[in-house]
C-alpha cells in the first residue's frame, strides 16, 4: 500500500517568524545600546563601542604637529647673535642711506691685512636693497703699507690686484698703488642689486692675503646691520715666520704668483714688525728681487727667510 508523502510547510522569507523578529529586534537594541549611552534627562549621547581603539592619525597631521613643535623649540631656545652696532656705521632711515667708515689696517689682525679689524670674511655688512651706501675709507697705516678698497663681485680665485667694481664708482682712487698711511678717500653708490659682494683691497697681494670682507645686499633686510665672527686663532706672525723657514728656492719656484705675494705680505706686515725688522718696500718689490736671487741654481738651497734678509740688507745699503 503506497505511503503518503508528508508535505512540509515552507516559511516565506518575507514573513519572519515571531521568534526571529524578536531576535532581530533584540540584536538591534543591543547594537544601539552599544553606541548610545544614557544620562539624566533621558537624552542619548554617542558612546565609543567597547573594544575598538582609534587608529593612528594621518601622516600629514603628524608632520604638521612636528613642524609646529620644532618652531616652538626654535623660538624658545636662546640664540647667540653675532650682530653688532658699531659706531662706524651711521643710518638715516628717512633717506634710506647708510654711511660706513672703513679703516684699512685698523689693528694687527691678520698681519694688519684687515678692514676695521676683520679679514678673511669675518665681517659682513648687510644693507637693504635700494639703499644708498657711502663709504669713507681711511688707511691707518700700520706696517707703513698702502691700502685701497673696492666693492667686488666674489670670484674664484681672487685677483692678485685691482678689481672691477660691482657697482659704478664703488672704489677708491689708486686702487693698485693704494692710499698711503693717513690718506682718505670716499665713494658712494646705490645698492640696486641683491647678492653677496666683497670689500676688497686692490693693492698687489693684499686681497689674496685675506684683506677682504662681505657686503650683503638683501631685499629681506629692513635696516643695515653688521655681523661678525670670532677672531681666528692660530694665524699670525709665528705661523708666517715658520712658513718662511720651511721654504727654500725650490719651494719658492713651485708657488703661484698669488701665493708668493700672499706669503710675503703676511710676513712683512706681521712677523717682521714684531721682530723689529725693517722692510720698507712693498711685497711686490721683494718678490721681484727674490725671483732674481733664485734665478741661480747654486742659491736654491738657501732658505727663503735668509734670502729675504740678504735682499733687504742690499736694498737698504743702496746696492742693486
């Protein structure tokens, strides 16, 4: 006898059972309660789900925060400023002009090869773009050496003598021959181009011996100012004398023209004065005599210092 098949009733997905509806409602209630908190007055406020932690902030946010911290630290830390307000600089804000008294060979720094006591770029005069600059130059005359001044474009290598001014008429008279001790000259120019320039002595061998400093024309500057660095140690007459003792005729021949003049200039204006030696002529004169002296092969072994003393004695005695 055939069996009757039992029919199974199916439940439509669109009609949830009461139990399923109750479960779904409870789930939604639990989810909602996990996001909502309750306080007095019955007002719901958002609450962070339990067990979830915030992720790291975006990279750009971190960079902005770090930048802000660095700026705050930079402002908080003490900064050592080398800016000075020298008496030799006079500023007229109304006329947008600055007057500088530049003294050549102001003291014994760098063997007297200095401007206002600074050489080898130790001094920087900063001038706003478009201002008028008047320079009163005086050769103080230490070591009885002539000096001059020109505002020069920075070039490498530095010229042995002379120089093309970076601004029209920005130079003293007798640029190569130089002004003698006690002589003065003045010039004036408009700082109409931005950049870094040089105060440079155009007398033969002086600039390359370190008689130069900086003039900076800046559109960022609001007023003229002067910045200096510390005096260099280790340089001076003792080192220059030691250098002379280290050279002989062979070493002299290997030097360039500029190196020869720089070596002689440093010695004549430094160690020679301290030792009470009298070398009354310009370094170029002694350089020419040394070239003649070392022309002979049998003299190449004679130390440079000894050769220089012998040449000087002959000059002072009038022997040619």
